[in-house]
């Protein structure tokens, strides 16, 4: 997920840092900032972008910014790898005594700027600047370099979820910080380049995907298009339902917990049982719906060792693939949380999100996320998730869900404004269930109408890819989602023929390619043709 609930990067050993306004005054500030002429400032002077970044950036101070935003620093980030030189403007919006939004806007050179902005959503609990983080730089890819990039910490620091007791901080995290900072970035781009951006996009993963969907639901005119990768749209449902079931079971007894060796044992058996269901034995579990493998054949008959599974471990696996229904009603009357897709054991997801580094550490991300939420609703920073009963705190969880959930199916205003929605999921995700977002997507189609939905929304998936974007399947970063979205918005070219690739380390030659299919379809081998080529596969639901 992406709040108390999720982010692939949150547990990576590389140590990524994941873990009523005056509307009239804001509007006037935006109008003033956007009144600049195309050739320069309001006084006829050349725009700052007409000078080299190294010269213009250090002393750059934009005209009055909306939302009470203040600039705190500017810096030039020199080109590095695929990243170009940019002028980074940093600042803050003090929205309340409980929540200060720290933001950053990256301004490329005037000759590189494509006239568009890209808001980049955060992950985990937020509390960091995504544009500063390597993971997010890789996520948006080189196609994002010509954009003005906008991001924020969503109004709080990086520690835990205790800030969720503040309504102001919760509102900023849930949806408002991105909205406010988007207007700051828009005004700044207009000031710096002397012309207003022609397109505004949002791209995010996990909690950042949730924030992208939040914008379509709450601020339908903010973006021309959004990309929501593995969006964590129902975070309290995740916490309320996984906490008392699979997570308590896993961490209640050592014999229920799976080591890396046990995970690998199960992954090999599951792949062997389900690999060929998509027409080809290639290590990819494509037909996840048809995979019903239960590892009773791996049950230990003697002493427990790395070549077998205990009854408790088999039950842990069963719970991962089970639907959950804790009797706590959340936003929009929702209850329960669905199972996870098959293939997660063959990715890094099971270790990072389900089991962690050790039984004693209890450091899986899902456990920590649910525990942080439990500590918040009980007001006890030392509470163990194992001692928490969410059914005793329904109103507290409902408060969080009504603010954070991005599950309103009526996004017709976003569509009517010309907006395009592109959702992507790894079917092996073991952090945020693909089936929860699939349920939402179906409810959205029913709400706005299937024909209308077809004109502006797609939900695409890749099998055997987890929340950490790894696995036996193709590399999701090989899919240029940003260019696909831009082409859809500007050229009305729907993203219906995208291809994903997998590369050998250090190589640009694909080892294999697969079509990127719409859920619930998957790439099925046609029976003939080069098994490494996308054209040898067809998207199929069976």
C-alpha cells in the first residue's frame, strides 16, 4: 500500500527513505502568476529560463505563490546518468500547527521543457520528497525529464503514523497536499518559462497510486491524466483484515513463519504446478485465476527442515490466498479485504511484506503497517499488533478510511474534463491486493457506464511481478507508461498495444517480451512462434 500500508521500497535493504484554506486568496494568486506573457515577465523582461540554469537558478525567486507557499532554497542538480541539469526550488506551506507541507519543484532548462508538469506521488507513510529519491526517479524514467516535476512530503515527517491523529495532517496526506503543491508548481512553471503548462499529469506507485486516484475523485480538473501503479486504495481495510488473520497467524508461532529457504521451496512448487496454465512453461504464472495449488505434498512427515513445510506454514500460505472479512465497516459501507494474486513467493514480496527478516523481528511491512495503525487508533505507541482487536475500534478506523480511501467510483467529472486514467498492476503483488483495485475498477465502470469508461480508463497487468516490481515476469519499468498516457491524452491513442520486456543484467537486448494485457486477461502462448516475442502471445481471460 502506501501510507501506514505500503510501499515496495519501504523495506528494501538499499535504505530508501520510505519508511479551510482561503480559496479566494489562492485563486487570485494563481491568476496573478498565470497572467505573465509568453515572452517574459509581466514587466516585459525575459523569463528566467532564457538564461543558463547555473546562472538563473541560485537567485531565482518566483512571483507570489498560491496557498501561502514560501520558497526556502534553490539549487542546481547537475546531470547524472539519464537525469539532466535541473533547477530545484524547495519550499513549504504551513497549513496548520500540525502540518507543514515541504515541497520541491524541478525546472529543466527552457530548451528541454515540453510545456507539461508531472506530479510524483510518494509511498509508504510519505514523509519524504519523491523527486529526491532514486526509486521514484527510476519509476518515472527518462521520459519524465522534459517535464516540470512536482512532489511533496504530504505534510508530515517520516516517523510512523502518529501524525494521523491530526485532521489537518491526515487531510494533507490523503489528498490536499498534492492539490496545493500542484498549483504552486503550475504558477512557478508559468513564472519561470513565461507560459502556462499545457498539460498536467500525476504518476505514483502504491500510496502514490492511491493519491493519483484521489485526485480524479476529489479534484477532477487537476490533471489531464493520471498513472496509478499498484494503488493502495483501501489501506484501513488492509490493516483491519490482515492484522487479525494472516499476520497474527504468521507471527504467533515460529512454526508458522517462513524463512527465505521455505519461501523458495514453496515458490518452486507453485511455479511447477501452475506455470503451464498459460500455455507455456517459462517460469511465469500467467493464468493466476486457474492456479489453485495447495502445498499439502510438502507437509513435513518427520522433523521440520528446509525441504518441507509445517502444518502452520501451509496454513499461512492458505491465508495469503484467502479472502478476509473482519466485521468492521469502513468508508462507503465496505467490509473485508481480498486475497493476493499467485506468484508472490517468486518475488521479493513475501519476504518484505509477509514474513520479514525473522520471526522475532516481526519486521514485515504488512505487519508494521497494521501495527502502526493499531497504535494510532488505540493511542498506545507501544502496542503489539498481536494484542489488538480492530472490532473494538470501528469509529477510529472509519475516520481514517473516510479520509484516506480512494474508492469513490464516480469519476465522471474527471472523464468529462478529458482526463485519462491508466492503472497498472503486478499480479503477484503481496502488499496491495490486485483484486481490491479490480473490484473498484469494475464499480467505476458500472457507475459511469462501460462505454464511457472504455473511452478514458484502462487497468493493465503483468503476471509474476510483485509490489517491489521484481519477479520472473517482465520488467514494469520497461513499459513507458508516461509516454503512453501522454499519447492517449494528446493523440487519442489508447494504450492497448503496450509491450513489456525483461533484460539480462547490464543488457539492452530483451530476453523476453510479453503484451501488457487488460485485467483479467493475461498473455497466453499461441502455441507456435518465438517464445521470447510478444507477438507469439494473445491476451486471454482463460
